């Protein structure tokens, strides 16, 4: 476009050697049109060495600088050419384009107005006008200018590309992509257009297409930092955290001090729960920027993940000192205090943070602390407050759903979890919450199906085993095949779902069961497996594999088809005799023998809602019965209570689940919070009572005192979130009746 009207130059005064100069200009212009900018510039300078006032050579040398990205060098050359009388519309358009590039927008508008007065349909001037209007964020006027230019000529890649940028700014990414496609049809290797096209695909949520476009831009300009950062961001949205981390690490290989790459890498490492690496990277970032509040937040998250609660508290305070409105730091600070059992301090932290503005997450966390403080009505009020907090992000909708669950409004909670996923497809916690909420409400068909999406969560997928082997999801025949069923999560899940081994065997399969070593001996009593293998030991060959928590999905389990026949595990006979003798020797004559368990795995993500201090069960163990601790180890907080309680505690004599099974076998009843001991008792066919929080684990369902998984179970549920006192009082009354009878 910049040479179109060159032939309209006014004749310059004849001078000696003019034919030579004309020939030199023609040659340089040819080099310019072929994109050989260095050669063109050399030619223009050769002309100017002979004729320093050659307006044409000055102007085109300036244009060559502009094409080479050297606007500062271009502007004085073009301005001088205009002062020498080069006042044509196309020359003014070039000057306007340079001024736009330099950000001198008011001057550009004046120059372009002159150009368009001379030639109202001058496409280069219209494109430059669109560019200056785009720079001024006057998007509708910019769109009008580009459309006017394209009405003159449709072969203007810059106009099509920048028109796409205007449409993106107007929140019309689908229309923008049409413009980018037209631009790329004319200039297939234009870096900026591929980059902006990628942005538009990302705007539309088409992350795979965006990633493809970003990678094309990287082919054109390898190792470009901004594009690598964008690639990493899209890969995170796709749940490909490790690949995203590789993008950020590639930036850091070239520039170890790139703050954006360091911070984005911290986010990925936090999502992956790689706390040692997260701590090290946060420290690298803080060495460069000591006041980086989000790096302090990441450091606190790393220390919290490492159970260094006091150190985490210092980091969260450092984050808040630099960014007082950082909700995540306020919330995580409260969580650290909560885990340190400093509940009053945690409440004060949440209240101080909420004074700065409402937050669904803070209200939800505040409700949990109020539960621990026994302020159950206040806890419900806090959950209600979470419902009126701003909900314009996926995370806020997720927290709203959790609050609705605490309020027993499960259908509304599911709607919130769905909305959270629409806003943030990579919010895997919302996907899991919806699956578990559906299972909790008895919607097994959809719940099992959605539970299979757990492998999309990088924090879960990194623990996945045997995924490279062919999987079984229930459709294919297993007759004559060897199927590996393998433990996936905790002891309780393994004890509950190992029952399916006999159903797989009934379909004609040879079943191998892989379980934690603490369960191996006990699982030898299970009907169905041909072989039981401890995790970590060599496996025999197999044809298909299925994690234990996927087997109910494979069988299409519904409430009325749960395999509920018990017992399906047996305590070892000799071990049972030994432990029966121990129980006989320790029990009070003529009394019921009752096993108690009051806490589960401290690392469980719901431990604070399902575990209780031992002293809270005093209304039970002070009754006329013989009470046995079913714990191998007790927490420090319970050590004195255990010593004062009179419970019979065998401690480390319980070497594994085989010993615990033999002990349970010698008892009349097990009373426990929701932990693996309950599933052990259920698998052995032993009567048990389970104390459940207001929102229990999905397997206990809602509003029932029995369990379709264990016929001998009796469920005691909280009536208000966190109100264990009322539950224990109810259990105590029933136990008193049982003892009296």
C-alpha cells in the first residue's frame, strides 16, 4: 500500500545524474517490495548520498524503518520528506501510521484528517485511522474505519487483523475469528494475527483451539515469553498442569528472574500439592520481589501443606501486610488457626477479613469455626450469609454450594456446583462436589458417572496407578479374563468396596486384588479374588484393571442393587481366639463389650467435621459396660483423656487390621465416628453405631437411620452442623437402654 501512488510524485528539479538516481531508487524499491529491508535501506541511503534532499528516498527510507519496527527512526525521515513538498495523501497516511505507532495519537489524527480530505477513499489512511481509534479505545469508530478501508480493497491483512482486535474488545470473539481468518488467508505467517486468534479462541472457552494457535505463533517466533505464558495459562485451564509448568520452566531457563513465570509456576505447584517445590519457588520469587503478596500467600500454602501451621501463619500475615484485601490469605490464615485449634483466633481473623467486604469462602469457613466453638445457630447464620455474597466466579459459586449443603439444601447446591463448572471448567473440586452430592442424595446413576471425572483433577491423577493398562468399565465381557481390582484411596474405601470382587469373579473372571499391606492378611478371607497382593509388590499379569471406587459404576449400582450381604470378611480364627482371651481378661464380668473410635486420619480433608475429642464421649464410656479403644495410636490432645477414661487400650498390640478385626470380633457393639473401623465392623457383620456430621460422607445418604451397605448399621446424625453434644446424648440414651436390657 505504501508504493501505490509513487508514480504521482511531482517531478523534481533536473540534476546531473538523475537517470542514475531514478534507477537506484527503482532498484531499492524493488528490494523493499520483496521484503529485503536491509538492501532497500542501503539503496535509499546511496541515493541520499548523492541527493540529500531527495524527498522520495527520504520517505521510503522512513517507511523501511517502519517496516523494520523502528518507528523512532522512521518519523523524522518521513516528516522531512513532507517538509520538502511530498504532500500527497499516501505520504500523509504513512506519516499517520508512524505517529500511531509512536503513540502520538492527536498528531496522527490531524495528519490523517489531511490525508482523507485529499483522498476520502484512501485505504492506507483509513487503516491508520482505524489504528489510532483502536489505540484510543474508540472501538465503534475504529470498526467503521476498517470497514471503509476494506470496502475499497478486501486485500488488506492489517485491516482484517486489527478489525478482529476491535471485535474482541467489543466482546465479539466469534466475529473476531472471521476477521483473523481473512487476514491469515492473505498473510499466513503473521505472528500477531495468530496470537490474537489464539486469544479469541480462549475467550470462547475453546482451549484446545487456542493452544493450537499459540503454538503456531511460537513456531513463527520461538520462545516468545508472552506466548509461553499464554500457553501455560491455557494448559492450566485444560487441567494439564505438568505441561503448563514446562512452559513456565522454559521461560525460566532463559531468564531465571522472570517474575510472571515464577509466579505462574507457583500456582501450578500449589495446584499439584508439590509443597516442597512450591516453597522453594516462592522463596526465589520473594528474593526478587520481597513485597509480592501472592508469593507470600503461596509460601503460606506450601507451609500449610507441610503441616507447619505456625510458619504458615507468619507467611499469611506477611501477605496481608502487603495486600490487606487478599481474601485467600485471610481465609487460609483462619484455616491455619483452626487447624491449630485456636478457634476463637480463627473466628476473629475471619471477622476482620469480612469487615473489608463479603466473601462466600470466608463466611463458609467462619461457619465451620463456629461449629467447633459450639455456636451452632451462629454457624447456620454464617452459611446463610455466604449465599448473599458476590457470586461472579466459579469459586464463589462452589463455596455457595458448600454452604447450601450445610443448610441441607442439596438440590440447590448441585445447581451451584454446575454453575461453578460453567464459569471455571478447571475447577475440579466443584466437579467432585457435584458427584458426591448426587451420590449423597441417592442419584447413583449420575453420581457414579460424574465420579469417573475425578481423574481430570491433576491432584488425583498424579496418584493414579495402572492407567496405562486396559481399563474395565463394565461393558466388556470379563469371562476368561484376568482382572486387577486395586485400592485407590483410604482403608475404609477398600474395606467397603472389596465386596465387589466376588461379583467380578461371578462373571467368569480371575480376580487379582491389590490392597495396602495393612489389609493384605485380612483380605485373604474375602471370597472372589484368586490372589491378594500388597501394593508395591510385583503383580502377576492381567488383562484388565479397575480401581475399586470405579467398580460400582461398572456394575451400574443403584440403591436397590447394592451388594449388602455381610459378613464378607472373616477374622483369622487363631487370632480371634487370642484376642477373645485378651478381651475376656480385661472386661468387667456380665457387661456389654463395646469398642470406641473417636477420630480418623488427621490428614483427611473432612477430619475436623468427623472426628471428636475423646472427652466428648464421656457420656458413653462412663456407663455400666466394658469399653475398648479401637485405636492403635491416639492424638496428643486425647492422651490425658484416655488415661482418665478407664478405656481398655491395647495400643501397639494392634499391629494391623487383622488384629483389629480379631478384637472387633470379640466385641458386642462398635460405636465410632465415620472412620475405617466402621467399615471393618460392617464387613465382619458386627453391629455398629456411627456418629455422623450434618453433611456426612456420601455413602451414608440422607434422612435415614440405616445403611443399604451394612444391614447391621445404625446411624446417628447431627441435627445442626457441628452439634456433637446432642448426638452423643442421643447415643448415650440408646446405649443405656441397651446396657439395661
